[in-house]
């Protein structure tokens, strides 16, 4: 065995040792170290998922790259979190999923395309700033591992600018032009053929299905249907002198939809004639048009409870519409705002391409595709 092979073997051994150690820290033992993290609430959950991701990535990449990758994703996601909070939207802490990336969830969706684009753009923007800082630190310290970490940061944010929903680019272009979704479908298909990335293929298929489903929903109209299941004590009907509804019994039920002026939160009350209010719901938008009892059957083992299936016809608000193609008002964006987002979007993409070209000329070359970069890159 020559000296070069010996060095490679030692590096490979250290990589696996580092990966196993990180995985042990995140999953091994009796997980006693996790207990203090759980007391941190949302932050504790984020830290745990970050440690798990570091351990998973360290099984494939050097541990320094694994840590840097997770940090780059974290910076990107925090851009979304800060932007959502600036817009007054309740947002969850980032949750990391190994080899997929990370995600945040909003309790309520944006009310218009500008807000959606603002929150989406903040991720790649803040993530790019983090990658620039990493590259600057690499140039200043000449520490080799920082170059591939910066490369990962630039690539992740450029990848997320693809105009494919639910990537950030697919949300940003709603404030520019939805015709860019068509470009996203074409470019995404070309990238799938070139990279054979299963994650990109899954995202592309989801996007294509969403577009088709949205088009079909538009042809069906804006009305949606949902089912509410309500459990009512059988004795309540008997005490009120009402016949117990049969399994196939159906009837329209009266309801009241009110709105709290202070919180702008809607409240729905469904009434069964002669019985009173049987169901209340709040925290939603949209318009309820009809509620109909369509099915009844026993609930539980003793048969004392009846489960009523209520079919609800409603028109969702723009932010609650599950389809991509929302109302015309949702996509109503002033021309100057469209132009501003267009310049910001394409300008950021061009800057990321420039930085990827520049970092390729660094003293320490980042890993190439031949060295394993065909592995699915986190979103």
C-alpha cells in the first residue's frame, strides 16, 4: 500500500468515525442529552432534528461538510421565519429532514401574491448572505473545508430559485408572472434528465399534478366540499322528543357564520333543529354556503353516541384555497412591484451563478460531480 492510498484510507476512516459519532450523539445511548433540549420547546425540536441531520450527512460527507451543510440550510430557513414574522404570520421553527432539507409551516397562508413572494424570497436572500460570509471567511483563513460549504450554500439557494412550486422560486414568481411556471416545468425536466435526481423528480411531479389539479378545479368552479364529523349523545334526541336520525337520513342543517371584529376570526355554529348547537368551529376564512346531514352511525362501543357526517359546501378564501391558481385578486400585483421582484429574482440568480463560477477558481477546489455530488442535494 503506497502513501497516497494510506492517506485516503485514514481520511475515509475518520469520515466514518465522525459520522458514526455524530449519529450516536443524535440517536445513541439513552438519549439523556436530549431531555434538556425538549425543555426548549420549538428551539429544542429544531436542535434535535439538526443533530440527526448532521449525523446522517456525516455518514456520506466529511463531518465538517455535514455541519456546514446543516448550518447553510438553517440560515436559509431562518430567512423565511424572519420574513413571515415581519408580515405578522405565525410560523413554526424549522424542522430538518435528512437528505430532504428543512421546512417551516404557517398557521395561516399569505393573503396575496406579494406576501407569498416576500416570505419565499427571504430564504434564498438570507441564505446567500450566509454563503457569502462563509466564502469570505474561507478567503480570509484559507481553511479548505469552508470552500465546499460555501459552494453548498450557493447551490442550495440557486436550486431553490427554480420556478417550481413548492420551491421558493415557484412562490416568488407569483408576484412576477405565473408563465414562469411553464419555464420551470421545462427546465426542471431537463435537470431531471441530466442529474437523475429522485428528489427533483418528486418535486417536479408534485408541481405538475398541482397545476393540473388547479386547472381542473377552475373548470369545476370555486365551490369546495368538506365533511365534518360530529358526535352527539343519543339520549339528547330522546330528551328533546326528536326521532333519532337513521343511517341514510339526510337533511339541511341551519348554521350561523360570524366574525370577531377584534381578531377578524370567523366562527361557525351548526344547529340541529330542536336540539340546539351541535358543532362550533373557528380559525378559518371563506364562505359557507350549505351544510347537510348525509349519514349517521353509532360511535364507540356502547352505542350511546351517534356520529353525524355533515357535508359542507363552501368557498375558500384565497389564502385557504388548496390549489395553485387562486383568485384574480390574490395575483393582483402593481406593475412596479412586479418589476421590482423580477429584478430581485433574476439578479439574485445571476449573482449565485457568478459566485459558483468564482468559487470554482478558489485555491482549494470544491468537490465535483465525479466525487459524489450526484447525491440528492437538500432543498
